[in-house]
C-alpha cells in the first residue's frame, strides 16, 4: 500500500433505513464493524420510528458519532398512504417524465420535503446530517427546485450550527470501465448522474452548503456475491483522496414483512453477507481506503 493510497477517503452509506427491520439490522451490524459511515432514512417507512432509538445508540454521541444520519427523501414509494396523501408517490419513470415536463407543483413538493424533514427531526431530535433521495429523485427538476427552496429557508447563509451536506450523484465516467466496471453498469451510473447531478451540486454550492463528489455503488442488483466483491475492488480503485460516496442497500431476512414486496431483497441479503464477511475486510485493508464521515469538518 503506497502513501497516496493510504490517504484516500470514502463515505459508505446504507440507504433505506426504516423500510423494514431487515435493513435496520443490517445497518446495526455494519456500524458495529465500522464498515459504513452514513445511514439514509425513509421516515415514512414502517420501521423508522421503532429503529431510531437503536440507531441513536449505535451511532453514538452527537459530538462524536461513528456515522452521519440523513434524510432519504421519498417520492417513488407509497410507504404511508395517509402521510403522503398531499403528494402521492409515483413510479420512477412516471416521476422523471412529470419532472422534465414541469407538470408538478413546486410548492406542493416543497411542503412534502418540509413534512418529511419535520418527521425526521421529531423522531431523531435534531436536523439530518445530510439530504439525499430514494432512487435519486432529489436531483430531478422541480424536486430539485423545491429542495433548494427548503434548504434556503432552513439553512440560511451564515446560520449557526451544523448544516447538512447534500448527495451529488455524479458518476465516475468512463474511468470506471478502465477500472473493471462493466459498460452497462457505467452507463447506468452515467444516466443517473445526467438526471441532475451537476446542476444540483452547483446550486447547493451557491447556497454555501457542501455536497459529496462522485457516487459509486451503482449496479443492477443481480444478487451475485462474487461479482459484487469484484465491483467493490473496482470501486475502491476509483476512490479519490476525499469526497466520494458509495451507496449500498444491505438487509438481513425480515422478521416482519412489509405490506409490499421488496423487489431487491435477494441482492440486499447478498450485500449484507459480503459487507460483513472476512473477504471484504481484507479488500478494504488492501485497498488503502479509509471509511470516513463526510459530515466531519474538512471532509468536503
């Protein structure tokens, strides 16, 4: 391991905390192993309120947490019909079309973001460390406009206290292919980034807020453990000195199934097995990448 490699830093975020108890337990397992540094929460999920107390204990004291805890804005999953009635969710394809055709009401979207933010604070006791979106919806036109309005109101320039960072979904580009990532995975990551990553990042910067740099961890949820470990090896080789974020979606088998199918459950179980395994620990050590919180001063 060379000196330059030893200095590289990566945030690793588990998405979908609160979706069901299996995701929550996977988060607790990985926090105990110090293999993740961020947790993104679905506040309308049936396991959010029940899991928040245990998450608070697992993360540790607010002045020295082992992970950032953020708000995973949701516009594509119906998790709480009553709570979401003013702004019902839509399938991702329909939502993208509606956003790009400017068919949504930005004021309604802003109120929905405020509602989810308030629900986070009511349970967590403080503001989120970061903001991102389920299926990356936070970066879409109109939703992005609404989010920026909310950030401007809640985090005015010069305000005291911690201010959230925002996930930017910029892809690593064709360097990923050279690192061993398939063309199809690379194209998928590029499409996600093209939906608004650069525009959102620049707008967040103009508000005086921080954002993550490139997003790693995009793959087709194929439930292939060997391929996932190889992808991790490639992703780690792409990590820059600081600012990059890798998303993951692990889970253990659910004790209580939610009232809808978790369509990526097999991949979630596979991710948990890989991320808690000895081979992954060895890969992290050999890769010379340190897992860090982006919320720490100087990380972004």
